[in-house]
């Protein structure tokens, strides 16, 4: 029992260990960022952090906002549950961050969002697509489109291409996939299209011949496959083997290293929607790509571009709010309208989601190719 | 001895009650770490009963924590479980009306037969859950929270029993694999359990966990485990650890002791899960994966299997160490290279683990504490 004092000692000295508050200039605008720099979703976190850092550096090089420079404090949540809450509390109460940027993964954003809400600190998620994230409260925003939006975009694209009969192949295990299909159907049928067949599969399936054969008999103009790259690659291969020549359509779940490795040339002539393309010839995008390349020696991906936009939109809102007061800043972010960001023209809607354009990518000769931008 | 431990327990709880208004006002970041320490304590002390005192190797502690977290949250949010539908052996009237030739594939029969085995059992459990929920909801204030915690703990203990009885016939590595498998089953089931948010996680859990309850339960866990192990009855656990065959020859029902250890550990893991859910206000199946189990096992091994105070110290140390390193990386007075090293805090963390294991393979306090206290 004599160890109890030791235990107590350890507990008591806890604040002592940690009271090393960094000194910082009064004048700086402290922005907190939490990202998965290590762990399972590190590749997303690293990219978004690089984008955010690039934006902050650029803003500071231009003299900051309202005559004040930015200071970005980034903390790693190791892709672990429990960590986002801890570090966002730290960013808000220790570092006195005036706004929080992060995370890519919805599960991490959902943990941090209630804390930002309770402290009246605006939070901007660059890439959490789960609709529940912004439902937490009126201080939580996102600048990516949510899943259902992509369904509408692809429907518009299909109608524009003149497809009248489309078959569906939905992954029933993924909310993402079900959401995309639902909104695709809603928009497509309301605008004169017809869904000729509605087939389903589950994540992890390997054989899709039964569904594809039944789709083939209906002779569709295209097949909408809002799945993830693993299954989509197999579906494309098997569809071509069965002699289905029509294009496949999909969403950003298609983007994955192994997609084209597995599918080879069978996805040629297919289309999918995405957040951003480095091949977009718009001067703003090309400028961003060049700066990113110069700083990090690699082309930016979706997350990098979204991270960059999240910081830029925050800076824009601070400028319009004329200060960093939580409530005023919140109102300013909510009032963001037609902001010309790298990933499209962004307007924050009344549900604090971004209404913005998506890019359509085509696949040609087993490579991605930027095709066009579709407005909401 | 018995009286003294009880006295200390009461004194501790009184001290926590007296301290809690003081600690309630502390910086939320430190408060967050403090609560995490409390939760780690409960988890590690519980697991120590299985891995340390009883000498079994369980790798599925996070699974029990998940059960507790989800059921306590379901209680607080009033989530009812929908009953499973009985399997369909023949086409329904509607299907026959649409297609007179409709049949139900014969090959599905064996799978449906599984329903006869487990379906009714699951529905019976759901029925119990759906009837217990209103009982808890009727309780006022803290009663509801405590009821939720105990409910989560009780179901986790039940899960411990169901896993324990068939699998504790296994030894060593084999048991580790089985418990690991259980952990994964829980995670996968939760990932597809729609009433509790499936893979999207469960947001919006009310904030109820505070300093007082967390540390009262931590003290209770320590008290219960300490007293069990130091009772006449508890010699059985140690006998199982030291030599199972000899213990069996002496007439000790080894299976009973092992199952009992499992049930008690699972109960406290469930309580810890409930505290976790009501503090972080968001839970996701990914937060209770295999890595979480490993974290707890590391606390037990580092502290010294079967050393109560060593395990407590390790739980405290391993919870605050990453945060201390986070702080060190931000101290601007330190030279650049020192901060650079601290940046890679997860490497330092791992290095400290390796060094401690090399220097004190028997655990942090093993040896010098034992001499001063009664042999354990």
C-alpha cells in the first residue's frame, strides 16, 4: 500500500510536467490544425497538412491578413480515436487557436467537432464527407462536397452525354455508395432518364458476372458504379469479358493506386467525378500545382488542394470579419459566397456544407485525364 | 488488512469528491489527459487480473471496452435494437403475385438454419435490451449515467463469460489468438450495426463523465482486484498462473478461476468503455481495434505482470508520456535538433518502451515494491 503516495505523486505532478506554454507574439493569428500525420490514414493527413502549410506560408509572405501574420500549430492525432479530442482541447485552451482546421477522416472530425462547438471556435474540415459532421453545430463547416452531391453531378454529366438508359450497380455495404446511387436516381429520373436495372454487390465481392449478365440484357447506355476502386477494377474487367462495351460511371471512390493496375485497359472510356485535378488548365490551379511542386517535389492530390483551400477560406473569412472573434468569424465563414478556390467556386450553404463544382475525370489508355468541371 | 483497504478506498473516494470542484476548473486539456489516465487505469488494472495474476494472455480487452461503450451510449441515447426477421423459407404472396414461378434458392437453407440456432437468442437479448432501456431512462440525473455504466459493464461481463467458457480451455498463444478474434468480431459486428451508426460511428453521446466518477471507478477497480487477489480465494488465481497442472492436482477448478478473472476484467473494461463514451461523446468501431488492446497489454507488461502498482504507474506513464513529448517538441527554448527529435515523439515513445523492457523486464516496480508489501 505504500505505493499509493507514488501514484498520487505521479498524478499531482502531471500539470507540472506539462506547463510549458510556448510564448508567442500577441499579434499573430493562431490557427490550430489537427491531422493524421502518422498511423492508418497518414497519407491523407500528410497531404492535407502540406496543402494547409503552403497556404499559410503564402498568406504570410503576402503580409498576412489585417496586418497580422498567421501561425499554424499542427498536432498529430496518430489516426487514433481519443486523440483528436485531446489535441483539439490543447489547441483551443493552450495554444489559444482562433479556429481549427481538420480532419480528413470523418470519424476524427466528429470527435473534435463538439469541442469546437462548446468553445465557440469555428472548425473547417477540408475533406470529411459524412453528413453528420456539420450537423454537430453551427460552428462546424466543411469545404468539400458531401457524398450525395456527386450522385447529382454524375447524373448531370450522363444526361449531358445523352445517356437515356442507365443501369445501377451499388455497393450496399457502403453508405457512400448507397448515397451516391440514391441521388443519382433522383436527379436522373426527374430529368427524363430511365434506370433500366438496379443491381447490388457488397464490399469484398470478387465475382460480379451474375449482376453484369442481368444488366447486359437491358442494353443500357452506361452503368453507374459508385463503388471503391478495389471492386470497380474487377467489375470493369468482368464487364469487358462479358462483352459489355458501354462506359462505367463513378465517384471519387475510384481513385486508388490499384484501380488501373488491376483493371488495365478495361476502364478506358469511363468517367468519374472527383474533387480536383492537377491537370485542370485553369491558371489558378496551375499556379497552385507549380507552387506545391516547388515546395514538396510532388504533384498535389485532392487532399492537398482541399487543405490549401480550407486555410484560404479561413483567411478570407477573417478578412471579412475584421477580426478573430469566434462568433463574428463563424458568421463570416457561413457567409462565404462564390469564393474562387482551387477545388472550385465555393459557397457555404445554410447547412454549413460547401456547394461547389466537381471535376469529371476520364480514363484513357489506362490513365486519368481531366475532362471538365461541372457546376452544382 | 481488509479493513485497512476498505478505509483507504473510502478515503480516496472522499478525496476525489472534495477535489472534483477544484479539478473541474482546470485547463480542459489537462483535464482531458487526467480522464484518459483514469480510464487507462481501469483498463490496465482489469487486464492485470487476467494477464498478470491469472497468467492468461488476453489480447481482446478493447473488445469488452467496445461492448461497454456502445451499450452505455445506447442506454444514454435511448437506442432500441430492431429484431431480426425470421428467414424466408418460401416466396411471399407478393412475390408469387408478381412472378408465379418465384422460388427461394435451396442453397440458402443451411445459412437460414443458422438462424434457428442463434437468431432467437439474439432476438431474446435484443428484447431484454429494449426492455431495460426505458428503466434507465426513467432514472434522474446521475442515476441514469451510473445505470448506463453498470449496464455496459454487465453486458461486457456477459460477453467475457461467453468468450471465456469455450476459449479458456486453450492456453498461451492459442488463447491470445482467440481473444484477438473476439476483438475483431466485436469490431466488425459494430461496423455493420446500423442502429448504433455502423462504420459512421455514434455521435452525440451526452457529456457525463467527470473526475469524480472516473477516479472513483478506478479506485474501485484497484480495490476489487487487490482484495480478490489477496483473499484466500484469490490464491486460486495465483496458483493457476504459477502451475496450472499442479493447481488442478490440488483440486483447484482452474477453468472456474480463469472464467472468473475474465468476467471481472471484462466488467471493468465495460465500465471504462462507458466512461470513455460519455467523455469523448463520439465512438467509432475503429477506436476499439486490435491496437487499442495492444496498448493495454503494453501497460500491463511494462508495469510488470501481476504487480498492481507497477501496472498503475505504467498506465499513468504511458498515457501522459506522448503528451509530454508533444509539449517538449514545442518548447522554443530548446535547440532546434532537440525539438526535431521530440517531433518524432512516437519513435521516442517506442524507444522508451524498448529501453524499459531491457532494463526492467520484470516490470517497473517489480522487486522493490514486493519486498515492502505482502508477497503477491
